[in-house]
């Protein structure tokens, strides 16, 4: 679109990050900020009358998790509508790339679907001169397992079967293990085409954590950001995996629920061993995330998630996206904007927008700690 090109040129003139796929929005608004776009799954935003712009100024660059892109679209629109003259540039790339950018000092904060590793915390101390990088849980939500199988609209799978599918041990849709879980489905004798992320991804790592915890006999790989299993096909970003699943008959892949919703992709119900299979939904993911415990120390709020829950209605395949910031030693020219923007995203208004976009809000007990920590950033 001409307007999109104009916005990118304007951002470049201001010194914005010239990276393909970057989210560059300006306070004057554009058609991209309509609140009814494919990126946000048609969610309508509300007036952000409670945004506090104190200390915010200029441009703030951030990058990382593509899982939270649709949430960032909404947040950035609302925030910049309220804070005239402030520009937020969020480059939706991947969790791994976001952490690299943060530890190189090129962004004010990074989005990551996995908490910082010890070596990443050590690297952050070079940028956070008097402190270190910390994890602030900001976005929760289900990792949907989307599928495209002509003639089949509903599908139930359990963790062992999913593990064997993504490890290419189960190769046909009419395999006995799938048929046993779906006795009423007319499963075709068709090859399964599993898709995974091509780049380092926190979504991949969270899928690995779930499969490793819920199906340890069938998923022997370490939970890492890089896809570990042989076979399958790769696509870039959650949007790339979703696009392939949408287009390819016989495909299966994983991505955040908002991508399935916006592209009308069927999603797998997960048999957890509870009373009934559980659908991927914000409400059901919230039930699982509500049981999360803070495992981080000091100001770090990294969470411990229970991927093996059998609680009724709790969807176990979830992720939490963290905003990674310096606890102390933030750059003076962006500190005010970082605190102002993250105060909004962690507010009741900011968290309310998550459900509309297919995400799950962070539990209030944890979110209160996030707001307290953001207020103390220096």
C-alpha cells in the first residue's frame, strides 16, 4: 500500500530501524492503525484514555517475539494515539533475534517467549552498565496447533501423538493413534506435512517444553529455540508457518492462536487426560497460566509453567512472552518511554486488549509485580 511505504519512509527519516517486517507506526495514525486488520484478527481497540505519557519522548526501538506481534499492534496504536510525538518501532522478528539486539544495545527492550538464559543475563551486563537484563511477563496465550485436512474440521490429539507427528514418526493422517483419538472422523490416507519455524523461536522452545514434559517417552529433544527434530518443513515466523498450514492440504503446524483466528485455520483440541479434550482459547490458556509461579529472583519475574496440567478446561500448551529490560542502567534517552509504554501494557486497559486479540492476560497477582518493577526501572 502507498500509505505503508510513506510510513516506512517517514520512519527511516527519523532514524528508524530499517528492517524488513518492522512495525513502524506514527502518532498521526494511518490506515494500518484501523484496529480491523489481518494482523490483529479484526480486534477493535478501545480509547486509551488512561495512558500516562510522563517522561515519554522521541522514538523507542524494540524487537523480538513474533508471538506478541498482534498484541503489540494494538498496544502501539493505543499508546501513540494518546502520547503525541512519541513513536514506538517494534520489529517482529523472533525471540532469539530480539535478545541479540537487546544485548547489542540497539533496542530499548526485547520481546522473548522464553526467559533469559544465564549466559544471556551475563551478556546483558555489558549493556545494563549498573545492572542486568530481567524478564517481565507481559503476554500470555495458547500455542495453537493448526491443521489443514480437507473434509476434517475437528481433530483431537494428545501429547504423545503430537510428539510422534512433529518427529515424523507418524506419517499418515489415518494412522491408528490418530484414529483412536478421533473415532468419528473420516481420516484420509494422506501424508502429514508438519511445519516448524526456520529461525530460533521461543514458540518452538515452549512447544518443546510441553512435549518434553507431557510426552517424555516420545520427545527426547532438549527444549531449545532452534527446531531439533529431523524432517518436516520450515517457514519463517509464526505468520509463515500459519500461511503454509492454511495453503497446504495435509499440513500441521504451531503458532499463536491469533494467527489461527485471523486466517480461519482449524486448531487441534488437546486430550490432557482430563475429563474432556481442551480447545485452544484465551480462556482455557488463562486457566493454565493462572497456576504459574514466579521462579525468578530479585526483580526478575520469570515464570514456571505447568505443561502437564489435567485441570478441567486448562489448555496446557501455552507460552508467556516477556519484555526484557535492564533493571538498572537503561539508556537515559529512552528510559522514560520504556517505563511509560510498559506501564500501559501492564495496566488493566492494556491487558484487557489481549483477550480481544486471542491472547491471555497475565494473572493479576503477577501483573501487579510487573507494574511495581517497571515503576522502579532506572
